[in-house]
């Protein structure tokens, strides 16, 4: 369906109404895996960081059970540091780039055990200092496990807020910078919990489900040329 036939209101400058509608729309959809894991009790900074590494370039439907399987064997840095890398690899083998991730996970566990007395600090510099950890994973772990006002930007968050016209950026990194300057505190890190399932199931790319979207009348649909019913 041609998107030009749909209403195109002005860009969204205040996300309150949009977030309220998104919240209702995704209430019955699966939450992002790291939020689900936190709800299940896997809420320590270490568990959250490891779960995010597992999730990189991996579907949620895979990364969630894989993370649970690894935590069933070892949940603490000390316990995970005792696992051979090949055992970690075997457990997480369904995750994309599993051998590399297994090496990274083992190295993080040893460092936290040996240099931080077995407790991963809620420190962004420390987290991003580990191989395989970028801003998204650090911000998710800090936001979920440490209650810090971080903004975890994945491809869904990046796509949705640009379609709204709330930011005008070309990369997730630039979106993070733009959101840092304007996103209200109450949506940090909740923006990921809301917009990840919204972007995965409703505001999809390249052809979103605009006709059935609860934001149809307020979203400018920037960049959208084709939609699905």
C-alpha cells in the first residue's frame, strides 16, 4: 500500500502521547529479552551484560533461552570464570558468533572475579572497556540492573524515533546523542522496553503496519513509502 494515502501530521516533538499509545500497544507483546530476564530474577549487572552480549546479532527467540541455559550452569563471575571457554561455547552455540562471544564472556568473568572482587561495578567506562561491549549493551545493563537513566538505542529505537521526526539522525550512535539531549528521564531506559517490540511487530521496516498502528493520526511517517495492512 502506498503511504502517501495516509495522514502525515507534523513531527512529534513531545513523546508523551506517543509513548502512552505505544505502551498500550505492546502490553501483550513479549518484552525485550533482557527485561524479561530481569523480571525472572537475572537482574545483576553481570547477568545483564552477559545476556546482552549473547543477544548481539541474535533473534530474541534464541537469545532468551540461550541466556537462561548459561545462567542455569553459572550465574556469578566466579562460577562463570571456572567454566572452560569451549563449555560456554557449547551452551551458547545457537547464538550468532558463539565462539567469539564465549571467549569474551570468559574474559569478562575472569576480570570481574580478579579485579572487582566478583562484583561488576555499575560503571559505563568499565563495561565498555570489555571486548564485545558497546554503548547499547552497557546502557541496557546500567539502566536495567543499576537503575541509571541510560538510553539503550537499538535499530528499532533508532528507526521509530526517526519516523516520528523526534530526532533526525542516520545512525543509532547519532540517535543516542540526540535522545540524550531531549528524552525525558521517565523514558530512560524504558524507551527500549517500549520501542523494541513496537518496532519489531508494528513499526517494522521497510514496510510498517501503519493502517493498524495506534499512532496513525499523530505519526508523520517520515521516510515511509510503503505500508502493510
